[in-house]
C-alpha cells in the first residue's frame, strides 16, 4: 500500500494519559499547493485575456469592417464551434501527451490568433484568425480543467478538504477574469487604442501565461505517475456508489468514456444546465427588451451574475461540500435553475420592469455555483484517471452540441405565450435534475464519509 503523503505541522503531537500519541490535524493542511495556485491563476488570466477582446468583436466586425449581420453571426458561431465542439480533441491530446505540451501549444496559438485578428482586414483572414483563437481554447481549456480536477482529488486525499473547494476557487477565478477582461478592453478603447490594442493586450496576457507554464508546469512523466497513483488509490478506496471495476484489461479511452453509462448521464444532466444558461444570451435579452424597450440594462445584469460568483462561489461551495454529496449539489443546483425560469412570469415587474430578469439571473447564477463544481468533481469518480482529459473535454463537447441543437428549439419559444415559454424552459433543467439523481453520490458531504471533510 502506498503510504499517504504527510503534511508538515508546526505543532508537536499531543499525548494522552497513557503516553500514546494522538493524531492532530496539521495547521494549514488545506492550503492550496503551488500547482493548484498556478492552475487557478491560469483560469483568471485566460479569461482576462479572452474577455478583453470578445465583447467588442461583433462591433468591430460590423462597424469597423462593415460585415453584414449574418456574416457577423457566422463568424461568432464558427468561433464557438472551433472551441466548444473541439474540446474533446484537446482532452484526448492531453491524455496522450500530458497537459504541458497541449497548454503551451494552445497559448502559442492564442497569441498568434489575437495578433492576427488585430491586423485582419478581410473576411477570410478574420475567419482564419477566429478559428485559430477558438481552437487554441479547445487545446488548453480541457488540459487545465482536467489538471484542476486531478489536483483537487489529490488535495482532497492528502488534506481531507473536499475537492469542491478547489474547484470553486477555480470557477470563481474564471468569473473574476470574465468580469475584469471587459474592463481592460473598455479602458483600452477609452484611451483611444481601439480594437487592435485590445487584441494585442490579450496576446500579451497569454505571453505571460505561456512563460509561467513553461517554467512551472510538470512534464508528462510526472503527470502519468500521478495518474497511476490516483488509479491505485481509487481501486483501494473507491468513492461511494462508484461503478464497480471488473478487472478486465482497459478498453481504448474513447470507447471506455463514450460507453460509460454514468458519465453519459452526467453529460446529459450538465447539458441541461448549459442549455438553460444559454438563455442568458437568448431569452433574457428578449425579456429585458420586452420590459424596458431596449437591451441597455443587459450589461448590468451580466455584471450582477459575475459579481455574485466572485463574492459567493467559495463560501457557498464550502457550505455545500461539508453538508451534501456532489450528486445532491448537482440536483439542487439544477432545481434552482429551473425555479429561476418558473419565477419569471410570477414576479412583478418592479422598478424599470427588470425584476423578473434580475430574479432569473440571481437564481440561475446560484444554481450554477452549486452544480458546476459538483459536476466537475464527479468526473474523476466516473472515469479512469488516465481518461480524465478526454472525459473533461467530452463533457464540454457533448454539452456544446446539446446547446447547438437546443438553441433552435428554445429560440422558437420566443413567440410562445410567456407562461408556456418559461414553463418549457424550466422543464429542461428539471429533467436534468431527475437524470442527475441517478448518478453515484461522489465524494464529499455526508454521503462521502468523514475522510472528505477537512474539519
């Protein structure tokens, strides 16, 4: 049996009346490791660099380059497809070569893509630059997310702190970047730098990320050693309700992941959340326009969502991880999202007519804060560690395809009567909650046993 790593303590062990030493929880046992801090800072920097450019891309394409509306929509859709739809490719490459080369390649492509976009003046060059930017994210995001999940599991095993705490910090860092990035882009625009300056600033952020990972990210050999160790530990001490292992030779990664019933159920449940979350860009603007006659207040509602995550993600996840299992957090989060849609037709208009939209944003964001760390924390319990990159990418790609198909269906609901529209939208995450209830409990909370709690 592999000995459990020890954490240095600043206090000597206490003894009882018989002189026997009693175990004492080490001080600062739950402090994040330097590698976890690197991954969390990476998520912050990724989103700062990305969102310094993205919010201003449509205006640049339409106003700066004179593209027609349909062409602007096509370019934005291609960016989304080249990113979300190809996450599974980045995940598979991460499992094959380790996260370091995939992250470094993704950063290099993002630097080149932003630099190209800064000077692109034709439709073909803009499309090429946007595809490069999207594919860069399809490389580095699954690599970083799977490493964050893997390290969260290690941190849980070494310190007893639920993995959801680490993943909550990771999510909060991403939201902080999504909040700070547009501010950086706006500042550059106000200073007269224009869209080109925002692109070059985004490139500069990724130069810093590339340099940091080139110096600090472990090589593939160390990643494989950690993966093998994780599989040994999980075989010895499986998660509650985890699918039983048969002892048969390992199947190819793609087949093992895409024939894994529990993982596919998680993908479907998570897809229902993303279909619902996409309504922030579809149904919410329509509701704000109906209530106020314009979409000018949308920015304030998006800022409210980001600030809620930055302020409440960590304490909310800390509370849920100590009291409920990841499966219950996932089910509860989806139910809260469903309640947000159901509340819209029942909420009075209030000042400016924005109260129904604000209620939707608050409940959808609270549900997101509960379910996203729980869903990510469940993935390592459902697949082999050596398949974690592929599974992380597949979770996003399957969900992205669901959003692609679901957007057309939910867009058709915009013409339906309000009670019908919001009830149908509420049914989507509610169905996901029913599916999530069939998943294994996962580690953490009361169902995962005391080992998962840092108390």
